[in-house]
C-alpha cells in the first residue's frame, strides 16, 4: 500500500522485490494524464524470473501513458455522444415549434377570413328565429344554425389564440389554486362521467409568473381530455397534483384511461391531431396548451402506458421575486 501511495503520489513507477509469497517482482505504475491520476496498474513476475529492470519500467511508463490516453478517449467519446443527443433533442423541439407556427399562421389567416361571414350567419339566423310567424320547427332549425355557428366561432377563437396568442397579463399565480378552482367548475361534469378525483393540491407552493386564465385553460384542456379518455370504460380515477420540483412548479394530470397508442404519442401536440369522431374533437386543445405553456417559459410533456393511462405534466418556472419589490 505504501509503495502504491508512493507511486501514485509521485506519478512514477515503483518496483518491489518479492512483495508477496510467490511473486518475484512487481511494478506499480500510475495511469496519469496531464496531472490527473486515473488509476494504477500492477504487473507481476512469478517464480524464478528476473526482477523487473530499468527497461521494463520504461515500457510500463509508456504503456501507462497509452492506457491513460485510451481512458481519456473513451471519456471524450461518451461526452460527444451525450452532446449529440442533446443537439438532436433541441432540433426535434425546434422542428416541432416551427411546424406549429407554420400551421398556426395558415390557420390564423383562414380563421380570420371565416370569422366575419360566420358572424353574419349567426346574426341573421338569430334575427329570423325571433321573427313573428316562424313555425316551431323552423325556430328549432334556426336555433340549431345559431348553436352550430357559435361552435364554429369557438373553434376559430381557439385557432386564433393558438397562432397569435393574446398578450398575457402576467402576475404571480398559485398554480395549485388555479387548478383547484378549475376543478371546482368542472366538478359536476366529472361526477356525471363517473370520474373520481384525487386532489393533491397543497397550499403554499411558490408562485409562477403567469396568466391565470390561460393556465386555467391549459389545465381544463387536460382534464377534459382525461375525462374523454376514461369515458370509454365508463369513468375512472383522475389524479391532479401540484408540487415544487427544483425551480419549477409541476402540475400533473393523470388518468387511468386507455392511454395513447405509441404511434400517436409524438403527434398529440400537433394542431388538428385528434382521434375523436368528427364534431367531438378539433385536435386543438393540446396544441393551444403547448403554445400557452411555452409562452410561460414552461414545458408540457406526456407519458402514457397503453391500457393503463396517461400522465400530462406541465412544468412552470417559479416566479423570480424582484429584489426591489421584496425590499419594498
Ligand atoms: N388523457 C388522454 N388519454 C388518451 N388520449 C389522449 C389524452 N389526452 C389527449 N389524448 C389524445 O390526443 C388527441 C389530441 O388531444 P387534443 O386535446 O389536442 O384534441 P381533442 O381533445 O381531440 O380535441 P379538442 O381538444 O380540440 O376538443 C386526442 O384526440 C386523443 O387521441
Ligand atoms: Mg382536447
């Protein structure tokens, strides 16, 4: 052990004579590179062989340097691979964001054009409906036109919000409280769908800097999706959790519905991606939510086990308290 420490400390090989029974000679040599000690190697000669000589020690030094270089190369390689993965991940994100904004711009243009004629359709149908001499059946039909037009308008508003998010009014927000209030609003709906809610929304989490009504929209989108997913098996359990994780507040919406098919998992945040029947889903809920969360400097992710359920996780950065403000 002493010899080892000596060899390590001075960074030079040490030769030992008969260090152990049956060992004629041993040489310990450090694997060091640019002053960093990576490890030690030991070579032994047994039996009646010659003890290690000066030439052997020189060879060991060379070998040691080469092994150290190999270790360093392996490290560099691992490092490069790690970085390549990181670059790939960022690129995927960029491509995704670009795709969203291209579709968004197109959609916003179309939405804008449709909005005005739709307002006229709705207005005139509504007027007609109120006119004297309309039969009940006609009134019903006109009412349907009004309702469906209203639905179209809602979709269009979603679209416009998605592509050109209204400037947010950001203030410190308690994300758990927002989720709690939204759940309250939706309580009846959930009960009707036989959804049991597990509420893990503690008080006193650090605030996030955000727009409460937009965050509520994100949360409701996730809850509605979870309810829809569980409807297939006539209800289920919805877990809603808020917690502080590192510099974020994490909001999780977890259901035990059918989950998402692996081939769909990469597409759920795309605008217009839906597996719901025409008229039931537009496929905008998650892409709108994606945009809102991104605008808040956060991240939204999904995890799913087919047949077991789905977890949507939203990480929002904790609001930095202004030093001046807190002093005041
Ligand atoms: N909790 C969930 N469980 C299973 N699948 C889900 C869940 N949430 C979303 N999905 C899948 O992702 C798709 C896209 O969701 P998104 O909210 O964007 O659109 P949508 O719910 O279909 O329509 P919209 O929200 O516009 O009414 C859904 O159609 C569904 O296939
Ligand atoms: Mg939805």
